[in-house]
């Protein structure tokens, strides 16, 4: 019996060492660390943590301030009556858009389409969706009002940002606004993208640098992309990752700057902002996990 127990301890030791071994495919992180990154992104033993910011830093986060503006509108009105289809009324949509919290949408500013309703602006539609799925606002009898949770959190920038950031990463469907099909590209392992930006984002790099590392860690996701007659699956997947991760996630939170020339096929370069390192703290391999 004693020999069996010794053997089991030896096996456990080997398994533990393997699980804690950094892997090139994970950019040096171990399977256990990757498990935290995927499933418990900001919990205690994760290599990633969200830090508290100064009051002036919170004012530099576009999506947070657009959400706060809408919450204040709801608070001041007591509740907002929605359209028959359950969307924000045109006057509110125009008011929010004209505040300029998030950079203007080209199709609206160029005159290609008019801003008549909530769904004409993806960022305003996103704002309304986020406050509902995060539980800080609720829709009842075609009216939008703050929940008890919303009333308690509206004045706490750290808690509100932590909630919105987490909900955006885990609950909001990243495939909602694009034509790349229902797949997990970008959203699965979004914490890994944060680690990559933390490690490499000081230098301006082409977006392909990050997508290559992402798909090295999650190669199976390439097979989830909708096929195209004009692009390979790899190219489609890369563009999908870049659009979702950079243009429609990190840029909304003011964590990166995107540089690109005009044109649909222009190369895109990414660099993290100072705000990124104030908000995101990543720990190198094996300095986090404790059994």
C-alpha cells in the first residue's frame, strides 16, 4: 500500500511539472496558466489582472464614458421609453452619437447612411446591449430603467469598468456585427491577446504579428471561419481576428492605437497606449500559479 502511494505521488509530480511547463505555442505560458487565461481570466491565480485607474484615466475610456452617459440619461429620466421594436428613441441616439465618445462611424459621417435609429450605429447599439446583459439596466413594458445593481455601481468607475470589460469578453457575442459567421475567433482566449499586447505592444507592429501568435495557440479556430471564394481560410481568419480584437474591442476601451492607410486592403499597425499598462497587468510564466 505504501509503494502504491509513493507511485501515485510520483505520477502526480510528473503531471504537475508537465502542466506547469511553458509551451512555445502558448508564447511561453503553461497549460495550467492558459486554463486560467481562458476560463478565469481576471481571477486571483490568472496571469492577467485589471488594475484601478485614476479619475482622469477613466475619462479616457470611450465605451465606458458612452455607457455612463446613457446610464445618466436613464437615471435623470427615471426610465426611457423605447421604440415599438424595443430600441432607443431617435432623439437619444442622436444625442449619444453627437457626444463623440467613440470615434465617428464612417458610413454615417460620409453620408452613405443616415442616423435615424439605434441600429444605424453599431457602437450605440452595443452600448445598449452591454448595459442590459451586464444587469445594470433592464427592459420592462418597453421601457429601459436602471436595476438595483445599476444604481449601486453607476458612481464606481472601477467596478463599472471591470463589469463591462468582463461582460464584453465573456457574454457579448463578438460575431454580432460582422460577416465572418458564428465562430469563436478573437473572443476565445481574449485574455491571451491582452497578454500578447502587454508583452509586445510597446513597439508598433502589424496586426498579423498578433494573429499569427493567436492562431498558433488556437489553430483549430481557423477551421471555424466561413469559407470565401476570394480568400483562404487563414486569411479570412486573420482578418476576422484583427477586426474583432483591435477595431471592435481594444480600440473601444482606448487601449490601443491603430494606424493604417486608406483602403479596404490596407495594412494595419497596432501599438498599445499608456492606458493599457495602467489597466492591464500581466505576469510572466510560472510567477503566478500556486497549487
